C-alpha cells in the first residue's frame, strides 16, 4: 500500500523532475560552452 502510493507519487512527479533535470543540464552545458568561448577569445 505504501509502496504503491509512493510509486504513484513518483510517477506524478516524474515529468516535473525530468524537465528540471533537462533544464539544469542545458544550463550547465550552456555556461561551460560560454566559458570555453571566453577562454578561446582570451587565449587566441
């Protein structure tokens, strides 16, 4: 009973969690690429 309710809760929260993880992944990759471009411009 507790396991099934927890599974329902996780499946309900999964879409928000996946979109949040994708957003954080994109933001971190964007900041890393910006740092790479800044370093390439500085050390050219």
